[in-house]
C-alpha cells in the first residue's frame, strides 16, 4: 500500500480538512475539496455527482472486460464536523472557526479517498461490471444526512453497503463488528408544561407548571428505572420561572432515551407522553411534546454482511483482532437508514495511538490518528475485492 498510496498528500488533505471544518449541511468547501482530490486521481468528472445537497456519490468501475456477475456495493464516509471549539493548541492545523473534527470525520473521508487511489491503481485489472459507489455523506452529526442521500438515489441498485467509525479507546489494529444492533436509536424529548401563573402569595389560585414538571420528572424517572431491556435515559434540562415571587405560566424539561432494541425506544417514549398527560390532569396543566432525532434509527447489521467484515478482518488484521469488541454501544449514528433499505454492516476500527488514555470522540482535544489512513484504506480494498467477487 505504501507504494500505491501518496500518504503525504493524503495526510495533507486530512490536515486541511481538519483545519477547515464545516458543520452539518454547510459542507460546501469540504465537498469541493473532495471533488478536486478525486479529479486529481483521474476519476472521471461525470461519475462524481452531487447528492444530499452538500454530499457526493462517486461510482468507481473497472476498465477490464466484463466477468462474472454484475456487482455494485457502496462505502460510506461522513464529512461534517461538530459545532465545538478545538482545544488542541499544539496542532499547527487546529481549527479556529467554532467547528471541529472531534469525531474524526476528516479521517473517515481521507480513508475513503485513499481507497479511491488504490482502486484507480488497479482499475485496468477490474472488470467494468464491478463498481464501488463512494458515499461522501453530509450532516451525520446534527440532522441525519443519510436520509437526503437516499432521497437523491445513493442506494439505487446497490447490493451491499458498508461504513465504519474509528474508535480511539484501543490501540490501532482491530476491527469490531457484530450481527444485529451496533449503535442505539436516540429519541430526544422536550415536554413544555403550560399552567396558569400569578403572584406567589396566592398559589392556591393558580396552576403551577413548575410543580407539575417536577412531579413528572420524579414519576417518570422511577417508572423508566424499573423497565427491562437494553436502553438508557437521562433528563438533562429543566427550565421554569425567573423570580422568587412569581409562579410562571410555563416550565419545560428535556431528556433523551437511547435504545438498542427495535421498537423499545418508541414504546418508552409513548410511556413518557402518557405519564405527562396524567400528571397534567392532577395539576390542571397541559403539555406540548416535541420529539427529535427522527432521522436516527437503530443502527443494525445484517447477519451475512457482519460476518463478511469479521471474516475479512480476521484475515487482514490477524487472528484475534476481529471481534465484537465493545459493541453494541449507546452512541448513535444515522447509518441505520442505509441498512433499513439495503443489506449491509457498520463496523469500528480501533484508532488509538496508545493502549490507554487516548482522548475520546467529541472531546475538544481529540485528533484522528493518521496511521489509520493506510490501514483503513487497505481494509476497504480487502472488502472491495471480496464483495466485488474479484
């Protein structure tokens, strides 16, 4: 791979992307840079297409005579950054614009570009009916951009789809994957309680939404704590009132449920709504419910495709280095939208520079490990050879 990959150029691309991060749905310059890099690999302009507004799809096909069955598989990389101030003062390429690649999407993108370089190197030996579609997806962090990519046809005729996320808690050199649930379905909830406010000297004349919201939190917390299943929840925000002597008209609470079981999160959310209604009846209040994160379903792997990753990982990384690892995890992804429609698998590649004490994802001092570029691209190539039936 070192003879094929221009690692200096790839690392420079990654550092430039890191230094110029763009938040979800604003990845205009990132899209342009990816396009220019691909053109520099002699990828034909007509196979690079805009998808999901600020994303791209790129069909890489062989140039040799047709052989065997037609194959079209897809590999995905996310391209957006977090709205976060970077704390890596020592990095010459740190970001300073209020966004930061603290999740490593700059590395994911670079690994997929490195794979494109490998594919282009072998293009003349690959049959023209074997194609890898690269999905450079925007807005993974704060919208669920896979929905717009799918709307624009990124999965049309795709037979299998794969994606990965680097994971820095273990030293580089492992792949983690399993059948079924990989990452949770998140449900963001906001309950706005409406009461009747007034002077605090006459509380009996009013319907206090603060008391209503407080009792609701106590009741629903106890109820959820007794539920069985693979899920977690947290109440993270309580707002109501501004003065000691005024009963407010409104109070609100926010929280999140994360579930690793299909349908469980939806049922628990419905329970939360039911308890809110009952609590309001007691206090003479009403409640308005807002639910968010609709574009983030459970990320679940198909059995055959997960086994492909484990089998190839065992071959590529060495015996014992392909397993379930910490999976499933309660973090969330929007890759599940792809596997709801097409057989596929999502996996993790360990990326730590050390055995321990690596900054975790979303920490303000995280930075992608450039050593994973060659390794990740090589594993993409291993998957491509196998799934294109080369």
